[in-house]
């Protein structure tokens, strides 16, 4: 074993083998894989190994497509062919119209990635899969590329190719420790000696937290016991004359695929069980958990009803092994938060089917700093400090129980809630607030019109439409308040704060004390990395001159890593997080200044406190910092309050607002209003796949200033011309919004993709954002958008159709 490598990958399952192989494909061959036992001796060896192209985001579809193409190439390798049953086809069943609507939407989303799905009715499902009953069935989604692969052969083939490219693979080499040095390099300690390296990759499967502990981190990954069995031969399969398609059933929580002349049937029972929570036996390798078919009886009964032939078939073998889950079910692939030169590729519950793509995107991040797709959906930094072992286990159970049930728009599942609350959470709930969740924080979604009100989840406008209209009207005509919990907030001090921010941002950085500005951060490829509000707070009895950097709640770890990584040793800048110690109360509407003036001393007139100002004050007896900014397009104030004083500030504002008819509003109303104003959401409309010109952020770019991160790359992109352009569209339907991922077409040809959409209650318009080909970005361009699978006329309009002169915000 060599004692030095550029990258060391720890773990020899599909994750590690794929990462190793793809690193060599990106040109890094001084790489090494270390496995404690044999390759594939963890979850990989007993995987059902299904390979589908279905995903709920374009990133997931793209990485799965890469997996499929890679696996076909390996299958056809004459020197080392891999067993891969490609193209058996697969059906995801549905028994509700809402599920069918979802399948229609995902079909449109996948089409933009050159992936063809088909939505079929119940009769067609039965025609393509002769073993199923159509009882209680509406139809399903057909994936013609569905199939399964031999796990061991796949991993051995990837390892073989990596070796041929110069990589080293070391089996039977347990890692005993990890040491990071002052220069951010690592020493990997093993039973066979030490290896020095620049970068470490945790690909440890269900032992990922053993490796994490060596780094001093806890990953939000938990394992679940998962059972499947293999049946005896089924006559109908022998008689079919072709391979039976794969089946995934959210109605009865099971899946099946053909195995020889029988079936492999897997279960996602409701009475499920976590595994390894109190540690894993070091000898647990190439091993299984004890069978427990009694636990899957309820699911098995549903499978019997859907596939009656199972009742006449014997069980040949039972497999019960651990599979890993994260808090939201998607894997962790990318930089480990808070660590330099450390990456992970873990939590791959569908590892064999997706692993080729995950290793591909990880290798791009390691070698190039970014992948070709925006990878936020799998980024490890999307989870922050609240993700304990206990919370992870609860969410893993919930995800397991809902394995084939996709999330509906605005769905907030209940497990592990409430996790992060403010002193006002219970107060708002008592006032009728329906709470959503953002980065673990409970946040007002909307105010229920009656205690028994419930929303029907789905892809169409529903009974909540009029509720949101009333909240928006309260903001637009009077005054309303909401709470923004978990907003990311860094306090920055030091002599070099503004020069540091000027280097990090592509536009003008506001330097005047008492003023607020908005800026955008780019990566080294000139693409948009982040968005931040910069507030310059003058020195006071609360502290020296300081800058508040504010960004989306979910960006807490992401932005801190980015800023700390780019901070130079000779720069006098200190960054500390206030994210968990303060909360924002929003006052919005034409009467908001009157309420603020009644609750806080001082002159709050337009002249004394204009738009984009910041001031320290007291709201009643509560210390607060007020920013004159708005995400709604109305006159509004962000009131930042320490959590220990939050209730006092709230009480003072409610008292001051009583005579002005102060009401509460929620995040759903905010989303409606922000799209009318042309404001963007980070990781919905602001993506690393596009530069700021493509994202229509021209007014925030200053190319003639000094150097900034990504400037050289952006100059090259500008000279080459835009590949896409973000536009605003009016959608000609009152039935449903255009959901993110929907395809934009001209004469049937896909020319763009929707990023977000909502009804604008003040304009009466169904609005959407979309990245489209530049030739179709001019105002009044006529297109169609796939809205729940149907082409709907749409038209490009100038951004921000509500109050385009910003007069109401400046009032």
C-alpha cells in the first residue's frame, strides 16, 4: 500500500467504487480506495439493485441517466461484461388523481432531460404487467428504461477500470483514525500503516458515522432493516414470453421485479425498524439481519390483492439487510460542512440504481469545485446542527414508510416536529397558524380560516387559494405581520469587512453605515453561488461597527463554508453566526410605518428612515434592529429581535397594530407576492447552472470594478453569449400553477424549464419563472408550458408586473 495519495476514498461499496472510478475519469489518477473487508461487503452485496430513471428533480433524473448509460457501457464491455437487465420497463402505480397529476408533471420535467416517461391508465398497466389486478387502480407512470443490475459485478467493474487508470484499491484494510493538519491535508490511519492525502472521501455506507466520528462530525444518516423475498417459479412469468416489468406500488408499499422465473418482492412496511442505532458489530460484514416476515404481513396482504398469483407461490429465500436513509431521503454527496478537503457520498438508499451518477457528480465537485448540475438537492450542507441521531431516525422511519409516495407541493410531513421553535410558535398556532418547516424551523405557512380547516394537497389550486388572497389583501391594503424564523444571519466585524465582501460579490457593496444593500456571490466558474443582504450597522452600545450578512435559512452551513474558505489569512475579518439567537418579525403594508412608529421611539418618517435603511431601536422594551426592506413589494420592515425578547416585541407590535387592523400572514402569501415583484428564491430560481446575466441580475453586476470571485470566468461567458435567460411568464390557466421543472415549449419543442410559479393575487395573473433559450426571452414571446402534463398558452412579460417602479416599497 502506498503511503501517499491525492484522494483517499474510504469504503468499497457502490459509492466508493463509483467515486474512485469517476475521479480517474476527471483526470485524477493518484487516488486510492480503502475497504475494511471485501468490496461490496456492506449493503451493496444484498441490494435488490433496481435501476430506474425516475426522479423528482432534474438533477436526480440527470444523475440516474448517467448511471444507466454507464451501466450499459459496462454491460457491453467484452473484457469484463456486467450483468444488467436494461429496458424491462417499470410501472409506478397510482390510485388517486393527485398521484396521477404528479406523474404527469414529472413526465414533463424528465422530458427536458431527454428522458421519456409515459402516463398510462389502469387497463394499460395490466396489459403491460399481466400479474396485476386493476382493482382500486387509476393508472401509473411507465419508465421504459427500468431494469436491474448485478451489484458485485458492477462494483468490481468500476474498481477494475479505476485500477487500469492508475488508482489503487486496498481491501481488508480497516481505517482506525483520521488526522487533519494545519494545512488542511489529512493522514488516514489504517491497520496496515498511514496514508497522507489532500482529500478524504467518506463512502462508508452504514458505517459512515464511524468514519464521521474520526473527523468529529455526525452525519444525518440512519439505517433501516429492509426485507425482500424471492419466490418459487410462477407459471404466468414462464408463459409471458418476455421479462415482466418492475412494479412500485405506493398503494400497498411494495415493489417487485422478475428474478429468473419468479419474482423478487420487497416491502416498505409501516411497522419498520431502525438498525445499528447503538453501534454496529465490527464483525457484521457480508451479513444479514434475522428474518421477520410477521412484520410485513400487512404489506404482503396488499401485494396479494394487487398480484393474486403470489398466493399460489412459495417463498424460496428471505433477505433482511440494512439500507441507509437521510432526513429527507436524498443522499449526501458533496463537501462535509465545517471541514476542508473532506467530502462524503453516503445515505444512498437507492445506491445501485443511482450510484454511478452520484460518483460522477462528486468527482466533478472534487476536481472542478462544482458539478455540471446544481447539486443542492444532494448537498450535505442542506442539513445543519439540529440533525441529531434521534431526529434522523424519526425521519428515516417516515421516509421508509412513504418510500413510493412523492412529496406534494407544500407538503410538510410530521415526523420529528416541532424541532426548532421560537417563543412565538405556540402563540401563532393558538391564533390559527398552520406551520410549515424550513431548515428544521417551524414557520407560519398560512392562517387557517377555521380550526378544522385542512388543505387538500396536490398540484392544482385548491381551497387555500382564497385564504391566501385574503392574506395578500391585508398586506396590500393595511398592515400585516409574520415571523421569519431561522433566517441565516452572520455578524461580520474587522477593518477588512467591506473589502472582503467586495471581493466576494459581483456588484457594488454598500459601505455606508446605516444602509442596506443586496448582492450576489459567484463561484469560480462565474455562476451564481449565493444571494445576501448586507446591512451596515453603526457602532453603538451594542457593539462596534458591524455588518450583518443575511441569506436564506437553508444556506447557513453552505454560506459559512463559502465565506470561511475564501477568507485570507491577512484579512481582518471575524464572522460569527447569529442565526439561532435572533428571529425576524415582518411588518408589511401601507400602514406598517404607523404601527412601527407607535411601538418604537424615534422618527420613522420616509425622510428619517428611507427604504434600505438600518437602525437599532427598541420595540416596546425589546432591543431590535430594523431594516427597511421588503420581499412582498409593499412598504415593509424586517425587525430582528433576540429570541429572549421576541415575545415582548410581538406583544408591543400587536398592541400598536390593534387600531390599524393588524393581521397575520404566512409564507404562502409571501411567495405569491414575491413572484409578482420579480424577486427570486435561492435554489429555486438562483442556481449554480447559470451566471448572473442569464439569471437576469444585470443591475447587480459591476464588471468594471476590481477583481471578484468568478470575474475572469464570467468575462469569458459574457463574450460567448448566454445559453439561457430567466424570464417571467403569464400562464393562461386558473386551474393550476406551473410547477418547478415543467417544460416550456415552442411548437412542441422544449426551449426551457420552469423554476417556480404561483398565482399573483394583486395582479390577478398566474405567473411563472423559467430559464429559456435566449431567442425566446423577449417580452410578448408566445410559448406553451406543460401544466400537469397539458400544454397551456403562456407569454413572456417584463419581470415584476406589480408596481414596477417600486413606488409602494419606497412610500
